[in-house]
């Protein structure tokens, strides 16, 4: 079975936009302290559990490359195609 290509190329002139999309695709794991603070908050204020669940095993792990403009994006695509034979 051929592995699924989960490489993503994000092209946008705004750094914040590129970073936000990357954060959606590759969420950072919460630290134990952050989880403890969330649990304490939920207990103190009788807050509901968060609606967004942690990443499940069936969601692929993405490889993200970012470019600030189209020309830079084309260069990254060409390098990927010519390099290891992967397509971003």
C-alpha cells in the first residue's frame, strides 16, 4: 500500500495567516500544566468540557511548508518534485 502524501504548501503574504493554517494542520499538544489549569477552571466555574477534542489517530500527520508569495511557492514545488520525488 502506498503511503498517503500529506505534504501541504501554504502560500500567503501574511505571516499570521500562514502560521494560523499551520496551527490548524499541526496543533501543538497541550502541556500538563495547561491541562491542569483547564480542569481547575472547569471545576471552579462549572464550565463545560471543550468542544474541540484532541487529535485522534485516524487524522493524518501533515508536513507543512510555507511560502510568502507565489514565486517562492513555485520554487518549493520544483525543489520537491526534482528532489525526493515527493509532490507537496
